[in-house]
């Protein structure tokens, strides 16, 4: 569990043991494996990259190759206790619609994303007039998979517009938790737990 | 036939009782020819049953007795290979209706003459039933896994749906839960080519004097469906065969024509035309949902096994959508299922060829 990415470690620590989880954009399955092994969770995954799917299969995980933008429609309502979307929202074509699907298939949802309003990002735009290339957003604007950058404030607004409840929120600066009051500037990373 | 490191055995079993068939009849004294590779462990828990595709047979790794070529999956099955026979005991049986030693239309009926078209129409489930009877005779209660590509995948699905307690894992490659109108249409072209050949004689042709021309055409038509357009273009393009100009005739001017003719002709050396009719019919009749009240998820209601489905992006015979339908049904039934579409240029035949990504998925799935 120590090897988990910090945002995944937060999610893993806050999933109820024995629950059913759908991890969308599950990558190599690190979170699912931790949930299964440490919390007895029935974890299922969705991943676009066949190599990631192969890694998950080799870990004994159940993963469907699929696209968050289109393939969540195949799951019935409230099929999972939690839907997890980690570091994926900003890569989808329609984050708002993906959020709807997330909240439909899961009773609750964890969403984590890099905060585009972190002070380093702001500084890059303000002082250099350039799209930022940072530790969490390491790829130049023309080839980044992150096509819908989002800030903590933007996300809160979307959640409020849709009428979802925020049940938990965590902010990361580096690998450490940041003060929620200063999150808009200081958080590199945000993790939200939402319910309907 | 015996290999050393492979521990390869080919033999034939006569099933102890008559085999009941979906069509209502039953077949007495059914023979099942099969190959085993590897060593059965003491508690018989390391068995993998491999189901072969339409025109293949039990010769998975052994040299084919008629063609002299290596077994159809010798690339992937063997000591230290993806399906590691140092660990697993692999069984592959020639299907019921086949022509490589298992009972089929060329076998002799009670009157001492070949069954011919008197052979009952069989189904995919009948093929599987014969292989379950083989497992019973071998005293194997539960398999480590069943694996099948194409028609082999249909058998794997049928096995999982009808004998759910008898395997811990199910791997289905480039397959489908039902034959589409297009699938049936291509098969019908092949069957009509066979039956239009005067040598077919309503199926009563003497051994070795069958409707080779018709069977060759059937194979040519089917072979096109196993390849992708891009694959054909890359392999042959519009290149001419051993000539610099078109002949303004109907010789095989183009390389692709020559290739298909060769595929058709060489197929007749190793396959029986009536077997081709019966096996393609069984595939056309296959509709797993129909067998289970019209709902595919119902077919897997009792499933306890882990499932893994693989499709290929250039396979237009059993395209990815078919595998997705199966995966969704398994999800709806609550079964643990993984699905992946792999990118490979070779069309439907990709599952038999060198696709490293497939090797990773298969090995990862089996070796848990």
C-alpha cells in the first residue's frame, strides 16, 4: 500500500471494506489490487490501454477495455458502491457527462484530478505566458492527453450545479496533505468523494 | 507419437455410452481422438482443455500426419511457452463431426458404410458433450482452464454455460456467442460450392474421391474472411504471379489468386467435405442466448469461473462488438471477467499468429 500513488492511497483508505468498486481508468490495477488484498473489495476496472489491461489480468483482476467517455453506459444503475475516476476526468471529451455516468453507476464516487489553479501553473501563465509543464502535467500542450484542464473551484462549481454532495475532500501538495482553506492555490492534486 | 520433453501422446477413446445429441438422436460408439501434452499431476488439477477451430484438429503441437507441418499452436503450447506444459497438462480433442479420428460423417455406420449425410446434424454443445465425456473417462473433475479461439471459443463458452462447475477459468479468443447473418451467409457459400460439385453425390462419395473442387472453393471463400483487407494488400497488393503482364485470360494472374488456389487445393488433402458441411452447420446453429431463454446473461447464471475475452481490431469475422456482448453478459451475471481488444494486422487469424500482447494476456490470465 505504501507504493500507491498518494491520491490512490487516500481513496484506498476511505473505501468501505467488502464493498463493490469500479475503477475507471484503472491503469496497471495498483488501486484495485490494494483494495482487493487489504480491504476484501470486489474491484472491477475499465482501462483504455491494452497494455494496462494485460497488467491487470496478470494481477488476477477483472478489467474491461473501454473508454470512460462511451462505455460506462453499459453498466446498470448503482451497480457499484463506489465508482473511482482517478487522474482521468481531465482526459475525457465531456467531463460533465462522464460525471453523470459515474454518479449513475456508483452510489458514491471518488474523483481525483490535477488542480490547474496551483500557484506554479498560475505563475507559468502569468509570467511566461505559456501553458504550464509541471510535475503533474508533464506533457506539452500539443500532445497532452489532458484536454479539459480543471481547477478545484471549477470542480466544486460543477458538483454544486449537478446537485451532488461532497462527502470528503483531500488536497495534496507534493505527497503531503494541504490545507483545504488554501487548496485553490496550494493543491497540486485534489481528491473528492461525492454522493447523490 | 512421442516427443521427449513435450511428453506428447496421441490416442483415441471410444466413449463408454451412447452420446445424446441436441437434435434428439444419440450416437453409439463415439470415438474421440485426442492429443495430450505435458504431465497430469497427482490430484489432476493442472489440466487445460484446448478447443480447436473449424478446420484444425487435435494436432496442437505434434506434426500433422497429413501435411507434415508443425501443430497449429506449437508456437504457444509447450515447455516454457505461453501455455507452459511444464506446468499444465494440455488436452485437445478432434471435434465430433471432424475427420481426424473422431467420429464424423466419414466414419462407418452400423451397416459398415460411411455415415455420409445420414450422420445426424450436430451442435457446438454436442461437440463439447463428447469432450466432457472424455474428461469423465479420464477421471478429470475440474479443469484449470478451458481455452478456445474462433469455433474453439464457442466451445469454451458452451462448456462454461453448460458445465459451469467443471472449470476454474475460461479464455475465449476472437469468438462470438452466436453466428451472425453474415457468418451464416459465408458458410452457406462454402456449403453450396461443395454440394454443387458433381463429385459430392449427395455425400456418398468414395473415400479419396470427394468433391475436391467444391471444397477448395469453400476454403477459398472462408479463407478471405480470416484475413484483413490491409493484410491482403500488404501481402499481395495487385502484384502479378510469376509474370510481368496480365495474360488476358483466367489463369491466376494475381498473386492473391494463386495464394487462394493453393490454400483451397492443399485443404482438400487434409479435410473431408462432409465434415466441412456438418461443422459449419453446427457453428451456424450456435446461439448461446437462444439456448438459455434468449438472455445471454442467463447462460452464465451459474458461472463460477474467471473469464477472459480477447478480440482483434482487424477481425471482421467475429469483431470486437461480439466479444463485448459476451463480456457485458458476464458482468451482468456477476462473473469475474476481463476483456481486451488487441491491435494486430492479421484479421481473424491473428489469434494463431505472433501477437506478443496476446501472449502477455494469456500467460497473465492462466498463471495466477
